C-alpha cells in the first residue's frame, strides 16, 4: 500500500481532501484503469449504435440489402459489446467502491490504534462512526463513478466527431452546448459542497450524542434524565434535518437541471436536424441518427453531473477523514536509531518506577498503594506511570520512559481503570481461560451465564451491572499478567464482602510482579507492601505500611477512614 500523504494539523480544506482522494486513486490504480477502460468501451459501443442504425435506414431506403445486413450485424455486434463491457465495467466499479471504502476504514482504524488514549480526548465518537458508515459510501461512490465519467467524456467526443463529419453546424452545436451545460450545472456545486459539509458536521455531532445516550442509558434511567436527553437529541436532530433540507433544495435544483437542460439541448439538435433533412442537407438515416445521438447524449451528460455530485460528497467525506488523520498522538514511536541509543533499562521486570513530579517510588516486584486526598491526583499519577500523559517524567530503572520505544512501554506497563471497555464477543476472548476469575471474585458472574465463558457478551458489556463489569475488567487485566500493572479504584463498585476477597487474592496473583493500586479502600491498603499518601498538593507526604500511617499521619487516617474512628 502506498504511503498516505502527511496531513498538516488544522481544519481540513478542499485541497487536503482532494489529495486524500488522489492517494486512494494511486493505491488502486490497476482497478481504476480497468474500470475506465471498460467504461470507455461501454459508452463508445453505445455511441456508435445510432450511426449503425442511420446506415441501416439509408440502406433500407435505397433497397440495398447487403448494406442493410452489414448495418444489422453492426447493431448486433455493438449490442453484444455493450453487454460484455457493461458487465466488466460494473465488476470493476464495485471493486473500486469496496476497495476505496475499506481502505478508508483501514487507515482510520490504524489511526485510532496509533492515537490510543488520545483518540477519545480529541476525536468525537460520532466522527469515527460516521467514517465507517456514511463517509465509507461517499468516498467509494466518488471513485466508482470515475469509470462511467471517463466513458461519458470519450463518448461525447466521439459523438461530436461523428456529427461534425456529417454536418459542421450540428457538430458545433454539440461542441458549444455541452460546455455550457457543464458550466451551468457546475454553478450549483459550490453551494452544494458548503451545505453538505455543514450537514456532515451536524450529523457527526448527533451521532456522538446518540452514542453518549446509549452508553449512559442505565445511569440516565437511574437519575430520571431520559426526558432531558431526549429533548436535547430532538433539538439536535431537527438541526440535522433542517441542514438536510437545505442540501436537498440544491440537489433538487441540480436534478431538475439534469433533466431540463439536456432536454432543451435534445430539442434543439432534433429541430435543427429536421430542418437540415427537409432541405436535403442530410439523409433520412442521418436524421434518425442525429435524433438517436441527441437522446443518447442525455446519459453521458447526466453521468457528468452525477460525477460532480458524487465528487462533491466524496470531498466532504474525505475532509472528515483527513481531520481524523491530522490528529497527532501524544507520543510518536521512537525510530530504530533512537531506540538503539537507549540502554535496556534492566527491562521492566527488574527496574523501579519513580515519578519525580509526585515523589512516588514504586519498588519492583512489590504491591504499592497510592492513597490521595484528591482522586484526580491519583489518576494523574497513574497516567504518568503508564506514559499516557505527554508531560510524564517517570523513570523506569533510571531511564525516562520518554526515551524508550512506545511499544516497549505499552508491553511492559498496563493501566487498568474504570473507563476501560468490555468488547463485544465471546467472554473467553476477554478474560482468557478464566483462571483469574477467582482472584477478581467473578466466578459467580460466569456461572450465572447460559454458556459460561463461551457466552456472547453485548457491546461495552451492557448486559452486566457496574460491579460485574468492574470485576470482569479486573480479571482481564490480571489475565494479561503484565510486568507492571497499574489499577485505578479496582473495587469502587463492589460490596465490602467482594472487596475483601479481591484484596486477599490480589497480592498472591501478582506475586513477583510490580503492582500499583490507586485507592482509598482500607481493605486494599492493608494488603499493600507499601502505601504512599498523596496530599492535596499532589505530592507524596508519607509512605509506609497502612496501619503505621494510620497511627502517625492524621491526614492519611482522615482520608482513608473518611473521618470515622
């Protein structure tokens, strides 16, 4: 696959969108060349039929049987050629449509993977969803129609040449009339492009709103917020509808122009041809051919208008794709030369983690708990430890994480928080063979399922309660068994009995591994090898065993006991 042209950050313009479509074209050039070839042959074979019919009419009038047979054979051959080339053109058109659409999905998915945690912070969910649905079609159709558009251009040239050979005035009418029609229709494309782009932006926002409602439906029902979100969705959907109506007005005018202008053009050519036939300047067969040419030209002219419409839609869709591709990740992967300059850092299996910004030291192969006065400070520390914060100065074995290859950091350090998603599919694919279910106190969840680990779970695990989702996410993180595991409030949605079981089994499961747990749960803190207390300034104010800190650090005691004795 050819390299995707680099897009500069900022609002995508038509030039960037056009470059993206050119990249699509270059990447599937053989398919497009095949489609154009058969598209031209398909159109030209149709364009020559009126000439063969005209020859047959003149042969019939002159009682020339031989010429009539040749004309009939010509019509039959052209019909067969039209059928064969039409089938092949359609096959190439479908291939071009699917290839362009799925390549767009591939580059978008690759970009989503590259962005990682930055995706949800910088790109709306609706944008990504719309690329895989609406934009997929528009980009595919803009490439698909190139075959017929190329054939239409060549067919118009062929018809013009035939008309000029028979009658220069009639040929000039076509030569001058076609560009006029194209210019008139083209004047409607600019407002259509602007209105379609505005509608596409509103549609993306509406899709994001719908995704938010679906994701938070259970919470909305709990607080009685369905009516408010329904009202907001109704208002935004009406904005999309009004924008769609504005687009439809221009499209309706364009559709009317596609019928009216070619119809007037045909009437003019037919009228002139009839006058020339009456005056004897052309034969009856040539008059029939002229009328057939005029009727045939409706197809190529409408195809050119259709090409302009679909290209406009494709440019709008490509612009939204480019907007996603322009987003830069928080971290660019280190290249081979940079990676080779960094010493192995004792590997994550053997190095301590230290965060200079907070003063936290995570000793290797130990379970360290982080208890913060403000939960957001603990979450920020977790993001720095996992290199999800671009400002992170965390060191692993004395080497800054920023100097390590990003894939190595992701392989060695795993952050598991409550925003993690359970993916749709078989539960076994999420949690493995289930040997970590007991450690996450999730055995009862699987036992209640009809097919156990082979049960198909819904998107985002919405079939499970909040506490069940949290336990399954913990089981998945433990099954991955990373050298360094960072957990953020892993038991916040479970009852005290379940929390006690998790606190008891977690240290055994993670024995010989480095584990960080951000929590204020006394049950988890009591099981930690070391507890780091983070004060309101985001700095580590005290470290030590949980019970020792309760005795000597009143602020810590107040944080983890919530003011209770």
